[in-house]
């Protein structure tokens, strides 16, 4: 992020390659994090900068002025994280279904950092755990909050085909999750019993930017009071699911040149009114199974900025419905819209429009020419947040 990986698609690919090659050390990541966030080194409780399949990078740090302990999960920055993304079969979670790759990564974070966060918040009931991230990081952070609020899979969630309450290894096999060797969920721990996390953790909130449809509709609705997912324009990640991809394939099959030509010939031969195979059968086969419909967790805030790169239309914030993200749009800026800086830019623009007088300090668009722009943004936001509101306001 410090070197512009979140500003351009080409920059992201280049910096991702450098990260994968090991060019950046833990100290480099820590230094960049401190610079961009304004956090103090002593405020970092725990950091894990390496990235492996089902093991995303994350950092836990204090924001004392907000009375927050923040768990920030990084999005995909190295090729190994692709395995987390594509492990898209459904697994049981909190009485619903969830993307198994993201659920597995969330369980890993709780296994490695749960105890540390619990100890940090043990004597701070007035604080709150805030989970956040972008892209894959948003998905994992939101599921961490769901697990803390709702619990993980309970014995009543085990399918009857497993014979009721099974040992932990059998359940993990069904969920495609490797049992941890220590901590919560380990073989020597009592199965399905959540640790006694402090109330500050059990009141966790999550803010996800560029999150995907990863949970069943009932679970998505159930967590709407403590999870906020933000999507921007036609960001492709916010619409990627097995169901959405299948739907896109079906649409492309229906509108392909070969299919349209076949329909035209059939009509000219007088066969247009005859029985035809259904589109799903032609696309996927007669015995195909429709994928499970998954939704983006929580309440959905959509940033609409039509004409990006063409006009200067102001950003609009809209409460969206889960079904809005079931269709995958093909657009020239679908990758561009997923970049982190686009979310930052347009959220700041929305604040400027909603709160007149905040000034041009809330702008990152010229970061290449103004390397210290993030410091100006941070100080402007802090001034807004902590300025007392007049009694007559």
C-alpha cells in the first residue's frame, strides 16, 4: 500500500510479485503500517505479515481515542492466497452456510490471535473489537465477527449423515478444515465449546470493503446489526460467487453467436415453436445442480459513481439488497473499482458532500504528487470526529 500497490492494477501486480519474492521483510511492513495509519509502534498488539493458503496477513492494534482494538486483515497480496479464494464449497458456520475457504481463514485467525485479543481486552469492558479489511480481508474479518457474536458450528448443525454429535476430526473433515494443533478447537480441547472471550470481544463489529457473497441469506440478515459491507460501482469481487459465475456462463451461452445462429436457422425452417432444451440444460448438462445462493454479510452500502473516468458525477450512497450482487457485470473498470484507493477516495468524497466545510483535506487522488496526503486526510478526519458538536446543532 505504501508503494502504491492499491492505486493501480499494474502497481498491484508488480508489488504482489515483489512481496511473493520476499522483497519485503516484517520490519518493512510494520514501518509502512505505522506511517500510513498514524499508529504508534507500542499500539501494535500483534502482527502477522506472511501470507499462506488459509492464513492471511493481519495486524491487531489499539486506537485508544476511539476505544477500539482493531483487527485488520489484509486482502490477497500473494499468489498463495488464491487457494483461499477458490475453496468456495459451503461449510457450516453459526447455524448457516459460509464460504469454506474464508471460514477456515477466520478460524485460523481466532486460533492464533484470539487469546492475545482476549487478554488485551480482559480489563477494558468499555472498549470494542472492530474487525476490518478489504477484499479477502473483508470476508475473513466479517466472519471473525460473526463467530464471536454467533459462535461457530454447534452440535445441532451437524448433518444427520454424520450420525449426530461426532468427534472433532470427523466434523473438521466434513467442513474441509484441518483441526488446529493448539488453542481453540484443538484435539485436546472440548469440542464445540467457545472460549470465554471478554464482553468487549463478544460485542465485535465488522466493516468490510469489497467483500464477497460468502454466507447464506439467513446468516447474512442475522448479522446486519453488527456487520457493514461496502461495495463500489461494478467491483467484480463484490459479485463473485459460484452462483454468480454460473449465471454469467449461462447468459454468455444464451447469447453466443452459435446459439443465436442456431435459433435463427430453426425459425427459418419453421421449427421455432418446437420444444427446446432449457438454457440451464444446454449450459450445464441435464443432471446439473444449481449452486447454493450466498450473500454478502450484514447491511450493504453501495457507492454508485456512474461514469467513472468519463464524467465527474458525484458519488451516491445507497442501501442495497443482497440480490443486487448476484449478477456479475463485465466492465472496463471492474478491476479498477476493486482497488482500495477507490473506496477511500469516494467515501471521502461522500463525507465532503454530506458535511460541508470539511475542505479539500479529505482527498487522496493526488497521492502520487503529494506523498503526505494520507497524513492530511487522517488529521482532517480526526478533527471531524473529535470536534465537540455545538449544543444548538
